[in-house]
C-alpha cells in the first residue's frame, strides 16, 4: 500500500515537472529572480502569453495566479539482467504560489482612485505565500523492472542530474510559461 502511494506521488510529480519543463517561455523581457522568487511581469508579456486584448487582461488581472515551479530530474542507466537502458527519474518537484500586486499607471487628467483613469502596467511579484513539493525514490536494485514484467532491477547507476525552474501565470485551467531556467 505504501509503495503504491509513493508511486502515485512520483507519477504526479513527474507529470507536474514534465508540464513545466519543456514549455517555451512567452518572452525573455519578464524580470524574475528565481532565488528571491520576485520580479515584474509586464502587462504586454502576460497579454501576449494568453493572446488577450488590453481590455480582457484588465478584466481578468485580479484573478491571475503566478507560480514558481521547480524540479530535479536524474538520468539513470538501469539493468534488469540483460543490457542497460536509460531511465529518467523526477527526484524533486514542487510549485510555489507567488504573491503579486497589479501595477497601474494613472492617465493624465484622469480622476485619481478610478481604474478607468489608469492603465494596467503589469504585475509586481513579491514572493511565495504557499506551496507544495515532493520527492520520489530513485530506481534501485531489487525494485520492479519496467520491462520485462516480473523482473527486478539488478543494477542502477546515476548518470546525470538536471535542475530547473519556471515562472508561470494561470487563469482558470490555462497556464502559460513566462520564464524558465536551469
């Protein structure tokens, strides 16, 4: 029971990391410090990522969610008796929800305090306020082999590790990558 739950968590983490890792960033002009988890995403960058107009972005600005995703992927060489084959393993994965503030600029001659009198400039990202992360068990001797069925791993060797991160913005079920790095 425990190992089945662990495999489910590992699969979920791999799914999260796979969804975050290969996506191309919308633009390189977003300023983001992955160590501090803070920065600035311009309105034009977010609008372009979703393909929205200025009016649509302005209407949805308060419901956007910014996230910092991170992962560590290991590459193993595994044997189940005959020959070696590569195995990719999502060792560490997670996501932090980031606090943000909508930044507006007053238009000349507009009354202060009214959104209609201001232009949406972007989003100041100020750091994480919630998150989830996990780890999973790497392939090792004695564990079930992916193939052939019923076989056990006889050798496993770590070949390399890669770490990465991404800054994403979401609205409902749509998620767009703004920046990514390793």
